[in-house]
């Protein structure tokens, strides 16, 4: 179904051949519950909401026209009054944010229950995402790639053919063709806008046609193929799973055909580190989330590369007290007990013997 502007444009063309004063009414008179317009002697007037509860209804009066300000029982939206009662189950009243249960307008759950048929069609409810193709006739937006957009709202392939959008989308032709493809306007009033109009003369600015889809992405590794949808002459983001930074999890996260490249280990793995030689003791390393080994926990290392000459392998080279003349702290007898002489004691300090103490040395001969 083409939206009303298509018929208006055709009517305006026919009007140029009529010389007598005429008036026509698209909704047949004072029909407050149907969107309409009148055309009288080249003048067009569109039914419009004067407020959220009042409708400015235009109708013919002979060859001229008149208007009536009507009070709407349940609000006015899109040049249409809502009746006090309703009969279409799950119909929405976007003006008052109510839904029809088949007989009465209900407000409870309007913006919280998607099964009511209103939640996905009202961006003012605060939904983070929306269903593809949904229309918000109150805020004049439509859903594409799970986002609320407005640039193509009046296109007849989007929302422009719905009665609730017709007052907002109503236009008068400024050209016989879509003279501009990037202005967001329906220049020729045929219901198709910019890149979605076959008569668009500036195709260089269009990547695609409105609503067209194509496959995208990759199915290598953790990536999955997705779909792109054309909106406003450009392709939307790909709906598939795209490549991410490579993680050390035995998966091909960056979708390059390789798994865990540049990872030294897998997170959670452990290995021994250090060595059990001399006074040194081995420890344990754990693989971090980034695929690198942690520091060595629980290990002990040589405090010095020089032996303490203490009977231990202090430098952990597999040898004990190498380079030492004695073992630290050890005592030994020194001197002589011949004649008047007597033994003394000396102690090993840092691998060498200190002076002999307590000994009786020989006296010089006289």
C-alpha cells in the first residue's frame, strides 16, 4: 500500500487541468478516527492534532472548506482521534501509552510486556534495542539493526504507509523525480526517499537500496557469518560474531586460522621453576590470563655467588666450600710443644685461619 502522499501528488497533477472551483476530502467528511486531508482550489489542508486531546479536522463546504476542532476521548495522535473504547486486541495508543485488550484501553504493562504489541513500537519506553521493522508512530522513528532511526521514517517501505505517520510524512512535490538522493526528503512525493527511490539521479552517494540485505563477516574460528541491512543508503553493522583480541583459551578468537598464537602457556597451567641444588629450593609458576608465566613462587635462590665456607653449597653450583682453605668456625691446634714452647689455638674465619693465640713461642738464644 502506498502512503497517502502518492495519491495527493496524483491529485495535484490532475488539479492543474481543472478550471472550475472544486473541493475534495480524502476521508469523506468529518471522520475524526481516520487521517485525511482536503484539497480546495489548489489549497491543501491536513487533519492535524491541535493538542494531545484535540483534532483539527478539515472538510469541504461546497467548493471551499471549513475546519472543526474536535475533542478526542482517548487522545489524538497522527491526525487521528482515539475512541473511548477499542476492539482490536493489542492495538496501541501511542499518545496516552495504552494498549487495547479487545474492548478497553489498558495502561498497566504498556512499556514492560513485549507481548502487548506496544513495547517494541515505542522508543520512549526506554528499550535498549528494538525489533527489525518496528515503527514508533509517536516519536516518528523506525527500527533498523536493533536501533531507533528517523531518517527513512516516511519511506513507504518503512513506516510511511501507516495512517499514524501520514500527517507527519505529508508532503507536496517539489520535483518530478528524486532530485536529491541524500537530503532525507521525498522530493517527488512517491513514497520512496533518497537511495530507495528508483528515480534517484545521484546514485554515486548510495551504497545500497533501503531494506536490501547481504551476508557479511567470516566463519573462521570463533567468528560467524552475519547479515547487513541497508538503511539510508549505507550498510548497517554486521550482525554476526566478529573477531576479537586473541585470548589464550584454546580458541581462535581473532579468526585468523591460528589458535593461541604468541601464547607461552594456557591460563591455569603450572610448572616447576628454580632448582633443588645446595641451599636453593625449587618453586612453582602459574600461567596468567594473558598466556605468560608468573614469577616463581616458593623458590629460594643463592644469596651470593661467593661460598661462605660453612660446609654448605651456598652458591648452588653443586660444590661445597670450593676455594675455601677451611670451614668457618672450625678450630685447630697451632704452634709447637717442643722445649719451652707450647701449642695454641686458631679459628677459621671466612675460609682462612686467623692468628695462632695462646701458644708459647721460643725465646731468642742468649
